[in-house]
């Protein structure tokens, strides 16, 4: 693998902080650029430049700090509901600020980037197993903003020689196996941490939206991929670019889905505690099944997830939830 010196934009967030840890474990140098609007300062070790991705001077300081030759971009707003309520916020940050970031990176000679994209670029699925050839018709501003950035990357490739890979995550989940990193979204919207909080008594109940889907148990089926496996894919993507791989997007998922009921059953197995559940109506735009065909990432990147099992993903997230709960108790005492 090539020598990696990478700028991690948004490296204080959930996936970004795991990426920084993976880079360090692989013996690679990195520097984090983050304005800490949603990320957590205590999630980051190593070199950090505080600043926004649209701040050209901050980008320059970060790149020069380690002589970065590549970048990884995690600094997007990610809440679908918020994007619907305030689309301008999402297009201004996820698209406009990304263009400013790319412009400065290319000016400074950083010509390789891995972009954190999303399955939301596909919109309403036409099949239960989605590959990269599926039509891209996002149904919310969040997904549209990710698609616009992918198109922007292709333009920068044509016009300015940028080399890029976009990784389309399905459902990022889990936590670092040692329990020191995990999800801390505010508000939390992801199923596994919500279910764990309910099992741990830190949330009154878990709301399940829809029990009448055309699935074996009536609840939505999703493809969960471990956050550490996502980080591994980014490292492989940089190596792929260095070997002259074609600029393109890759799906990242486990090619097998789990329903909401299967997730809550896993949480109960792992924790030994019941998950209090209430039931609500379907949410508009929630497809019954959303599962990735990630065969291209396996074939071209050599990506082989280390933690594909649902109980393993939940167990790692449970280690992190217990750490958060203990910290909350200490703060109250």
C-alpha cells in the first residue's frame, strides 16, 4: 500500500474519528480538519486543525501540517428529516462548501480524495438488492446533495485532474471494538443506538415505524455495515486510486439485510435486557427493503468486511453505550 498522508475533513465525527484511528493503526499520518459543530473534540487524537472546510486558510494549514497528498471528506450534514425542513442548509454546506474545499485542495496539489456518499442517492429502490447501476433519483435534499457532489467530483476530474472515489454507505453501525469510539449524534436517529438506549433505561422506549411492510415480519429491512469496515474501505480506496483505478462510486454493505424486529431481538440477546417498544405508522419515503450489492467493492477494492454479523455489530455498539451511560452517571453525581 502507498504511503498515506491524509487530511480527514470532519474527522471528529462518528465515521471520521474511526477513520483517524484506522489510519493510525495502519501506520499512516493524518490531520483532522473539523469545526466541531457536530463532532467531538475528545474523539480525536493526533494532529488537529480547527476550522471549516470552506475556510481556505484552515484547509491550507491542515494540508501543510503533514504534507497531505490525499483527503477524505466526512463533513456533511446527514439528517434526512432536517434536509427536508431546511434544504438550503444542506445544499449550502454539503454542496457549496464541498466545492470550496475541492477547489482549495486541487490548488494545493492534493489530487486524491475519498468522499463519504450514501445509498440515499438512489432514492426509491426498484429492486431489493441495489448495485451501482441502479437509477439515481434521490427523494430528499440530503440524497440530492450527495448526488450533486458525486457529479461535482466527476467535473473536477475532467477539468482539473482530481482522482476520486465515492463510497455509498448503506447503514453505518457499530462502534470500535475496544469501546472507546462510537455514535454520539444529537439528536440520535439511528436504530441500533436508540434500541440500546431503550434496553439500558436511558430512553423510555423505541418507536418502530410501520409493521405492515411486505417483509417476513412486517418491519423494514436494512443493510448494516460496521463502521470499522467502512474505515477499511477508505484505506483500500486510496490504494486503488494510487494503482490507477478508475474514478467511480462503490456501494458498501453486507449484501444481507435485517429487519427492525431482528435488530431489537439482537439487542435483547446481547444486552440480556428487554427493549421497550411502541409502534407508529410508516414514515413517508421509507422503502420496505434496502440492501446493497457491494460486489464491486469486494472485487475491485479487495474489501472484505471483518465484522459482518449483526450480533457483533450490536455488541460493539453496546460496549460504547455502556461507556456513555457510565459517563452520564458520573456527571450527575
